[in-house]
C-alpha cells in the first residue's frame, strides 16, 4: 500500500476513534449541540459505527501482504473483528442508562425572550420527553445559533434577565 495513503487512512481512523471517546466521555460537559434534534439522536449511532470501522481498518492496515495466509495475518483479521465490536458494546453500555441524551425527545415549546443585541440568541422553553420512563420535564435555556448546524445551550435563571438586553415575547 502507498505510504501516503496508509498515513491518511491511519489519521482518519485515529480521528474517528478520538471523536468517539471525547463525545461519549466528555460530551455532556460541552454545551455544543446539533440544531436538528433528529440528527442529534442519530449522530451517536453514526459515530459508533465509524469508530468500529476505524478500529477494524487499523487492524487491516497492519496485515502484511508479503506474508500471505500466515497465522499472524489471520489472527490480525479475527482479532480486528473482535476489537471493532468494543465501540458497539460501549454504546450499548451507555444506552443502559435510562434517558441517555440520544434517547430523549427534545422539543422547543416557546420562545420566551429574544436578544436585542443578536438575532441568533434567544431564551426558550424546552420540553424533554423520555419514553422509557414516561417522564416529561421542562427547562429554560439560553440558545445561541453558532452555525446552521450547531447551537450553544446554557442554563439561565429567568429572574436575572434584564429588559435592557432581552425582549420578552
């Protein structure tokens, strides 16, 4: 295999593996979300699949063509399949938690305030529905549209909102 292509595949694979680790272990501490709630529920599944494929690809890259059907190459092939199942098992482990982020139906019920300074910033009433436990909760969050794909969310106390910066709707 061409060395440049090998390095590109290696870099992309490591990128997806690191993204998987960061998303599931540190993702709840980052206030960045996808603006489309349906894609937010699908994205963890896509990322898990990409991580599994990346791990398997790393094992396939390590197979040496010059050795042919040697025991070591066959072992790498089989062990690669087993190791690529780790992200899928981890995803299922994180899914055991009732109402994980990707299992919650999130809907924006009402826009309470709009910013007078920036049109991309608002305060909204959000309804979170967990179908596994049949619970519905509501919260108020400050939402800032960063790009058409991403929003930044943060909790806000409605008692501390000043009329100077916010327009009540």
